[in-house]
């Protein structure tokens, strides 16, 4: 009788998990307690520290691998942690260089590539180098040497931050249309069998004469979150904005995410987890996360 009751309890628990869509794996997202509608510093004192810079964070689809950038200005390095054999690894070094940095990591859809930006010279003639988009490829238990994303994406100006839609199209920002470091715009490059088509600038609902960068696009391209500086409705030096698409597949005018997400300081590097539950971003040089329920008010 006792054994039968225990079996029934197990069946009820499994059924409850299925019905509520819950995941039994509490080790996702480095085992941290999920936030609500108020942003929380992610792993305060352990990963996010007041005396260091942490930004550009990205999780794998299953929430069991984590990549982020840290380090002194101009020489940022990318670190990572993985959940294996019942525990999370230390924050291991993936890539660094004494003369230039690597930052803004983002995984490809198949997670066989990790993209990032760097001023790494393409060759001996590339002096002084600008920021280009690069990537490393999975090789067994490690990664390849950095590979430049090529002229389909990179120009002779700066290219920043990367995210991908479900069809593999790349969203990124660049100042190739101007000579100004204060005027970046966001572009979309359609994925093809041979790479990407010519990048297309997003509409004026997104881009202005101000600075637009750090674009995260929803996998289904239903919304985009990005950072902007110099707009009239700004809360601080750099704010996060969001735009949704209308029924005609057009971007609607972007809205400032406001408080409590945006602060008086710089807020940037947005990333939404693959399960759509959490928005990660950087504020005052630390990584924060918040429930994506806060985005519903902007739809």
C-alpha cells in the first residue's frame, strides 16, 4: 500500500511538471534563484563585482553553458562556465590577448560557433584596426583560433554586437554609413547558403541620427531590444529600447524601457534567454537579469 502511494505521488509530480511547463533542472542559469519584475544583479559578488567590468553575457539554449566578457578597457577577455558532471565549472578563460580585447559574445543557432567583436588585426596591413565581427568554431572539447566573419559583414569601419534570428540572419550595428563614432545604426544581413546577403539598415522606427547599437532580436523577429544614446527620452547616458513588429511585418517606433531597467548610468548588452523567460543586460558595468514579463507592457 505504501509503495503504491509513493508511485502515485511520483506520477502526480511528473504530471504537474508537464502541465505547468516547468523544468525539473534547477541547475540552469548557474543555479541562481530567478528574478521577478525588478532587475537583480546576476551572481552579485561572485561574477558581478563592483571593482570589475562584466558585460555581453549569453547562455546556451539549455541554460547550462554561460559566456561573458570581462577585464580592463581595450583588453577584454571572454570567459565561460559549463554545467558538467553535476556541477558548474569555474569561470574559465576562453580567449584573450595582451594588446587587444574580445567582447560581445553570442552563440550561433547551432551553438557550433561563438561570435564576438575585436580589434584584432586581420593581417599585417590592418593598422590601425577597427572593430570587426569574429568567431571561433567548436573543435572537439575546445574552440578554433579566431576567424574573421568576412567582407559580407565587416567593413572598413566598426561593427558591434551580434544576434541571430531563427533563419540565421544576423543583426549587428555599424558606423560604416558615417565617419562619426557617435552615430551607429543597426543592420540586418539575411542568411544564405554562402553566408549573408548585403546588410540592410533597419527602418527609422529603430535608427535615428543618434547612436543605436547592441541589438538583440527575438528568434522569430517579433521584437528587438537595443541600446541608444542621445535621444530626447533618455533616462541616462545609454538606455535600452524595444520595438515590436506590426501585422505588416514593419517595426513600430521604439520605446524606452524606462525604470527600473534603465538607470542614470549606461545600460546595454541585452540578451533574452532561449526559453524567453529572462532578460539579461549590463548596468553600471555589472550583469543584471529580470523577468521578461516586464516587456509585456510595451506591446
